[in-house]
C-alpha cells in the first residue's frame, strides 16, 4: 500500500510514513487510509502537504468535501477548501491572554456539535506556521469513554444534552479559558437553533461509543436539574481532558492531520496576532443525523 503506520505519543492516533502524495492514490491505498482513519481517529502526515492538490487528494479518500458555510473562509482558488489566515488581518475575533493579543484561539470542541449532523472529518494542512504558538490538539473521545467506570457509563448512556452555537469564548459555560476580547470577528455567522444530541454517540461506521462533551457548545443535560447536570458535565469534561487521551501537535510547514470528527475533540491554541499563520483545511461532509432540533416545549 506504499506506507507504514507508527503510533503517536501515548498511542493517541497514528502517523503515516512513506506515502507519496505527488502520485495518484490508487484504490487499495485509498481504502487502507480510510480504514486507518476509522481505526485510530487521528492520522498525522509529516511534510506531505506540499500543495492544495495533495490536501484534496487525501481528503477525497475519506469522503465528499463540504464547503465552508461562510464564504469569506473559502479558499479563492479551491472553494472546497478553507483558508485560515491573518495575513491581511484576522477574520475571527482576537482575544488577549496574559497580555498577548491572540488569533485563532478555539477551545476544545467537536465541529458542528451544535447541529444535528456533525462533520464526518477534516484535514488540516500547515502552509506557514507562526513563529510562536499555533499548536493544535486532539482528544480521542472514544478512548475516554472506554476508560469510564461501568456505573458512569450506565448512567450517561441514555442521556441527552443541549448544544448551542457559540461564536464568542465568553459565552462558554464550561472550561472557559478566559481572555479579553480586543477585536471583533469580521465574519458574519448565521443563527443556529439549539439542538439536542446524545451525551454518548454511537459511531455510525464502527460502532464505538464516544463521549460527546464539546466544551465550547455543551449547555445542559435534558430533563436534569441544572445544578446536578452541571456537576455531571464538569465531571465528564474533567475526565475527557486528561493528558492520556490527548495528542498535541507542534506544526512544521507541510504537515497535515486527518481526523474523525465524530470520535474526537480538537482545539487551536492560537498564536500572537502580530505573527502570520496560513492554514488550508478540508471538511468531510457528515451524512448521518445524531440528534434533533430542540422543540419549543423543551426550550420552555
């Protein structure tokens, strides 16, 4: 198949070594890469992201691409890709942490956890790393679920939680990293209704149980007293954020990371606003609804 696999630190994810993305990916290799993605959830390719075409070629092994819903984030030459950069000024908000104005800080989350149908996955390609900061982290939330004690699993398996879109870190109810907002986002986001999703997802392709506590978006437990629900959510977040479930990547130019969005959380640590960072990203379309839009009676 033209590549080897090497476990990442702590056995959270795997690295692919020896793959040549300058050549077309044959069907057997494409199938093997997709199987690896489903088995490990997080797949690193060091130095292989040499072009948008390499990113697109890898992404299409996994599934259909989904353009970003906000046009300003789309790559001008490759609309199926996302261009994330502060080269001509930051599109997103800027926060000050410990006196440093910071671009691109996004706390732990699962993409589109605030909708009924999350993305299936994504690939991130580093085009130009910032001199300082800029790390991206991933959590294997299937591994975190497996490590729960039996009593906790039995308690949470049937529960549902409310998830909200949050474009401002200050709105987070749990694990809020703080920071002072010093510049507003230049992008305009549409409004999303509250959704109800299972607190434990069953992965639609491999059947793994996944602990669904997107810290940016989770708000409450359905049918549970707010105080009791908050205690449970915080307990689960404290569990899932333990280092043994995490992989933190220090980027080099042309690195790519592929992840299964349905069994992971990820975070962007951000970088100083006066340093340039350029990233390309693809999004793999999700096709299976995990939850439902919250009805009016439940909102009340």
